[in-house]
């Protein structure tokens, strides 16, 4: 089916309207030229800042070339979906900061407290594709949500969804950064949207607040030091020198986002999928550390947390329980008992981190 420029312009407006009806906060469109982003990607990979995330390097510059990923692609429809739970109170950032100071609290990144965003966004993007197909007939497309070798942030920035903050995340003047992104690659020459300008100014709150100083400078992130990487992507032992800096963050880290002034405008989700499940926003580390593998798999069904598996879940919690010693709970009987119960865990990885945690409570800084 051949569409005129007028038809394509009208279709673009319908796509944006349909996207909002499907739960997306905003839909924008860009072309596929990411040549400007290739040098930065290559330099980051060459410096080894991707750590053990081999998938970041395995596809080379394919990430910056959507038409090589999906032949025939001429436009990318970039979508964002808010994920703050619907009942999030106005002072949510202060509450998150308070939990970081509670030595027994298990701090889990806000995005991971509800359903797995991969499934939610991919399903909604597919529904959007189905609407387009019903409107114009067959066309070439693929939908992605953090599931393909694609530079989604530069695409979203070029489409005008926001600008790259100094922490490298996308920022919106009207919605902060608490949102997911997805892409809809199409062979339709839809009219493109204009990018927006950056508005970080002289602010460096995200850089100075990072617990591990993983943000080396504006737009420069060493993933190997990032707590989200250490607790989610890293498959082996967490480097001992970084363990004390993790505190009680047991899955991901939101510090650079909660410190960002733009997140006073963060919008709540419209879908119930991102509402908190299993009390993950209020849980204690001891309670979560007591979960068996069966309990973990059952309760984390449909959650992004399940992807790391029970072993790494226990690894992360052991580090958090060890750090409780420096946060005012050294020698706490309940914490020590919980750790001792895992001393003979079948996993060498878990045993190593449990031993380290117990050494923290014993005051042995050498271990």
C-alpha cells in the first residue's frame, strides 16, 4: 500500500494518539541516522566500561544501525511509559532516601517492584503495531523493549522524548526520568519530530550522589562501578572494595534519579502492572534472605528480579546484611542468625558473601 505524505502525517498523529490510549505517556518519531553516536559507543567499549556485559560489544556498531538490524527500516517510533506506582506519594524521593538509612531495609529499585517491564511494553507495542496494520494493511516492522542491539537512548533523544542527563539516562522537563522506553521500527516514511534541548545546566547532583562514583563526568558512566550493574548484571563475586559502598541496595540503584531535581515532576504510571508486588518497597533484608529457591521463583514470577536467579539474590542480600554493621546494627542478633543459617549454602558464591558479611559484624575489616 502506497501512502502519500498527507496520509503518513495523519497516520503519525493516529499512532501517537493510539499509543497514549495503550498506556504510553508519549510517542515520538525519528529517522535512523545514529552516526553521531557511534564514536562514543566505540570509545566506551574500548575502555571496557561495559564490564561483563559482553552483549554490549558482541554486535559492534549494529546498535547504531537500525536498518541493518531490521532491513527496510526507515523510521523509529520511540515510546516512553511511566513506571512510578499509581499510589506513589508526593514525598516519594524523601521516603526512598529514608529507607537507605534504615540498616534492615531491603532497597529495591522502584522499576523492579512491579511486573517485568519487558513483557508489559512489548505487548503494548505489539498492540500498537496491530492497530497500524488494521489501518493500512501489511507493512514491515519489529517492536523492541530493551531486547535488541539498539541504541534506544540516542534514538529517544533524537526523537525528542528528552535529553541525555549527566547520569546518561533520558530526562524530560515534564516527567523526569522514571519511565521505560520501547521502540517500534517501521518501513514507513513517517514525518519525524524535532529533538529537544538539554536542561541540566550547572547541576551535578547525580554525579556527586552516586555511592560508587560510577559517573565519571557528564555523560560518562563506568558500568563496572554502577550498583545496578553490580547487583543485576554481574554474575560473579562483587569486588570486596565496592561491597561497603552498596549499602542496603539489593537490586538496582535509584540514587542518581532521586537526587535529580527534574524528578519532582516524575509522573505516575497509568497501568496497574507497575504497582508494588509482594511488599518489595517495604521489605526487610532478613525476610527476603529467608526465601527458599522455590519461594523466590514463585513470588518473583513475572518480575524482572527473577532474571538474576536465587543465588545472586542471596549474594546481594548478604552484602546488604553485612553493610548493616556499619549502619548501626553491628552484631544484631537477628541479622547474624540469618547469615549463619546460610553459612553452608550449596553455592560457593553465596558462602563467600555470607562469610564477608559475618566478618563485618565481627569487626574484621580485613575480610
